[in-house]
């Protein structure tokens, strides 16, 4: 068993153990949020035929060479073609075929003119301008060419990809198996939100935080509940997790004290302990083990520490098991717009929010940084990475941070003067 | 009926019509992804008592004043307190109480020293340094103070908020009703992915794109399917949407041609048509109507146009109906790292991807910009807003864009030389 790893070592060791579970074909309607398990090539052109992008008339550009407002060209309309139907006629010189948006381009036509740009008469239309061959035609294969690679293994199916796969006529999609994570909290002090609060007890939040985080990631949470601080009880519960889920996440019982029992439970279960403790704060007392090719990650019992280390250590593992190809959180540089007066003898992650203003990235702390403080995680979307041996952080200094939440709301084009004052 | 609105007018008109449906209490386990319907104040302090953040000994700082490595202070250990249990004794001068992580601080103690920093003997411990009162104690209310506002109406329940609400012992959460959006596509040319492709037909993608986009937003999609281009059939289908959902989204049948039938269907149903057409490309032929306080939005039948106008026009409406307080997409400025040679007589939205490099925002087109091209939406996370009357866009020019997708993956700290070459 290794001890006191760097975060990056811990990530690497665990990612080396993690594997996607397998793959299956699922109905397209179930594919959103899943991960493509095989490269997908287009079996056909999209669109499958040349078509009109608008309501208008398909004709021959050569017929309009001499057209002008004072000398319009008159064309006989041979047919009306709606989307979904094939033209029965051909466009021969001196004629046009009316086409609706999406209708196939009739043979013989090489241009479409907008409905609004012609004058319609009883027997035909008048065109007032010379047209350029190829205008207003969507060519066969304009969106997708037959054989083209449309999605690669490891891609998350987003709404546009779901539509793209539909447009190829794919009703079943190869995706990786979904994964199930068992979640259990250890601690005699823990009660559930519907229980009355008695002296010395606290409401467990980590089960809810981690279950919601799993749902957000597309992982099915199997919430096993709270278990007492006894190695036997914990072992039973972890084994239940191993039996019913693909990975087990626990909180609590991983630090150095007498009653810290997860390690004993893991030994009792005959798991191979991979490492214990990561050189970072919060979340240092993290234990990782393996049994029957399933990973067990024991997080700190402190709610904020549990969530921070979940995001940095467990999330990449879950993503790899889901088959995703983007595993580690994105790293950014930003300007620290706050104060943090404590030195950091150990590497420290601070809960912060990205503020993008006037083309620059700023980060501000989202509140107290204590291990138990969950409040500051609600608005947190980045974790500032403070290197071991750092002194206090000063306003205006550059910091590194990892993106762990949605940063879309961090963009604001209204500049707040207070921020500007500090920044410049 | 108004015609040819600015996008911003269309958004405003529709947002003025949209309302949240109502509110309900739901179990905390169901709250993730929902929107808080009432401000929530803490009913208690968190933590509810002073506690130890680590495994150690609770003692009186004044006892350690003269402690040093050569002259340790010896304290008798009176009791061991585990998390979840109350101390039975008090710390009196000359004594200490062993406390586990999370255990309540015993009366009389004003500091906790780490387990590793003392020497444990048979009857007591030795302390080698003077301690400062208050160190290593998590004070009652450290995370949340009783009465504090913990969440406001309109907040989306994210994982940390779910945990925070759990930590307050809230097992039921006030949230807005979920909303259901009926989705229907009109068009005789449309077939579903499991049908064989016949001449003149195309696979419908919009049902799948829009249903997935709804799921992503937390809206329940009710997919009604494809309906033929006949006003009666469309009217029947829209009425079914009105009967079974809270908002109806259709695609197709909204442009100027003969067979464009959604408007006729809306009139047949006796709906009030709010506006028709928006001055933008793609997605211009959009129709909005209302019946029985329900909104109907008819989008273009072109797959890309449908999705772009869904994101810009329908998504803010859906978010308001869900009770959210952040409705419009965020606007950013970025440097255009591509070429777009067409002029834009009309306002135009280009599908692009944000690339954040070296502290700057760049945008690149994600592919073809034709109305039917869905491929370029797969990697699109911003829409470049090209003002009406613009000429071709040049590499390096500044553009405005709206964030419509996840931009987390747009951050890269590895700089690609090709990008840098163009940028500088």
C-alpha cells in the first residue's frame, strides 16, 4: 500500500485500474447522456438527394440569362412538388417546377428562386433577374457524406448528436454500459434528514451531495445509507456495495483515529488497498482499494472534504468507467480577487467561483474553507490549487484552478465597478 | 399579430407570457435539478454544537502555557468521546478528554490537539507545546447560522445545495412544478429512424434533438411524433399537445409557402397568434401563439434552424416556466479565428465553439452553416451574433456570441501553436 500520494499520482493509479464495463445497443431515445462505444460512420448521404431549402421555383439558370425588371423571362410551371414527394416531370427549357421547402430538386433544374422573387401568373411565372446555377440548392451529402466519421468512441451523446444519429436513420446506438455507484456513509453521529435531531448527532449531507453529483454525471447512485462506526458493519455494507454496484464510494472513517474503521473493514473484506492519503487539503484522508476488479474509494467524513476529493479523485474514475474520453478537470489560470490569510504548508484546494469580466478570468472564494463548510460549495465552480509551501494569497495574484462545476454563469458582460477597482 | 420581430423583442414578448406552473413539496432525494420555489432559511445552526475537526484531545489551553519538548505537561485522560456521543465528563484543570473527529467538544475544554502531536501513556498524555485557545474547534453555526438565508426562490438545486438542505434536516423541499413540453414535427417528407428510407423522404432529427435538449434542461419531453402537412392533422396534433403538456413546440410548416400549415392549424384551433417571424438567420420563420394560457412555439423545419431558434427563443421560456431566475443565454465577446465570406444583410447566428487560450476567448466555426447542417451543432457551444448589414467576417475581428452549450471543455492550458500564430 502506498501512502501520501500526490493528487496526480492518485488520479493516475486509479485511472489505470478503471475500465468501461461493456457496451450495448440502446434505442436512440435512450442514448442522450450516454457515451458512444464505437466509432460511427454515416451509412448514407444527408440529405440523400439535392433539395430546395425554401419555397420557390426550380428552373434552369440558362433560361434567365437575359431576364431584367423591364424584360422578364416567362416560364411555364409544369408541376408542384411538396417535401416528401418525388417530382414526376423534368425541368426542360422554358419551364419551371414549383418546389416547397425540403422538396427534391427536379431533374433538369440547376437553381431555385424564392417564391417572393417571382411574379406568379395563371400559366406560369415571371423572373426578373439572371440566376446563378447552384444557388438555393442543398446538395446531396451537404450535411454528411456517406462513409464520413460522425462520432467517435468516447463521445457523450448531446442533443445535436442525438439528432444527427437520427438523421442517419440509426434507431439503435452503440453505447457503453451505464455504471452504478454504491454510496455509503459511516459514522455513529449521522442521522437522516427525516429523523429528529438528538444531542451529539448531525444530519448526513454527503449521501445527498454525492448521489446528486452522480446523477449529474450520468452515474446511477445506489444509496446504501448510514452505517455505524464498527468495522464489521462497515465491511458488510461495503460488501453489499460490491455485490450490487460497479464502484463503491464511502464517506467517513478514514483518518488516523481509533474509531476509523474503513481501513479495517477493507482488510476484513480481503480487498487490496491501493493507497491511503493524498497530500492535499481538504480530503487528505482518502483510501482506495480494489476487490474483484471493483474500486472502492473511501472519502473523508467531512462534507466539504468529501465533495472536493470526490470531484478531483472519484469523478475521473467514474468518467473512465462510463467510457468518456475527457477525464480530468480542466485547468485554468486566473487572478485571485480575494484574500486568504492562512499559509498553506500542504497543498490546498480552495472553493471559489470564476468571474469572467472584461476578457479576464478572476476567481473569488465562495465562503468559508473549513472542512465542514458545505455552504461554500453551492456556488463553487472552480477549485483553486494552492501549492504546498505557499504563504497567504494576495488580491491580484495569479492562481491555478480546476473547473469542477458549470462555468457558463461565470460570464458577465456587465462589469461591476467594485471588481474593476480591485483589478486595475 | 406582430411580424418580423427582433430576437430581443420575441424573447421579451414570450417571457412576459410565461409563468411557473405552481409549487409542491418533494422529497429531498427528488430535489436535484429542480428549482427552489421559496426562500429557505436555516432552522438550526450547523454544526449544532462545537466539535472537533480531528482525532485528538480536548483540553484547557491554560494548562499548556509552560509546555515544551523538555518539559512536557502531563494531563490525565478522563474519557473517550466518539462522534455521535455526548461527553459525560467535563475537562477540569490537569485533564483532557480524547475526542474523535466530529465528536462534541466537552465542557471546560477550549482547544483540541491532534492525536499525532501528543505522547500517549497509560494514564494520560504528554503535551510538548503551549496551545492557543480556540484552535482545532469547529464552532456551533460555523457552516450555517440559525435564521440564515440558505437558498433563494429560483435557485437550481445542485449537488452541494442538496447536501446543504440535508444538513439542515430538511427532508421535503419546496420546488416549482416540473414542466412538460409536447414536441411535434410537421412534414410529409419526414420518417422515423426505424422506417426504411424511400425516395424523397428524410429521417426526422428534430424530435430527437429537441427531446434531448429538453431532458438536458430538466423539462419532460412528450414526443408526439411526425404529422403530415395538412392543417387539420396538424391542428389535431397541436391540440393533443395542449391537452397533455404545458407548452407545445413544433417544427416545420411555418414559412411562406403554400403547404406551410402551422399558421392555419393555429387559426383553426382558435389560438391567439402572438408573432410570426424573427429578423434573424437561421430560424427566421418562427411562429408563437397562445391558447388557454399555454404557449405554442412553431420552429423552422430545418434541423439546424430549429435548434438554434429553440436555444435562443424557447429555452428562456422553458426556464421561466421552470421557475429559474437566469433566463437568457450569457453574452460574451471573443476573437473570431476563422473566415466567413458571406455578407449578412440579415442578422445571423453562426454555430461556433469557444476556445479559451492563454487568457483569451476565441471562437471558431464548427462547420457548415447551412440551415440543414446539423453536424456543426454537435460541437457548438456558442452562437456568434453577426449584426444585420455586416460584411464578411475576418480572422481576428471581435464578435459577440451567446453561450448555448457547455463551455467547460473550451478551456485548455496547452496552447496550440497554430492558434497562436493566427492570434498574434
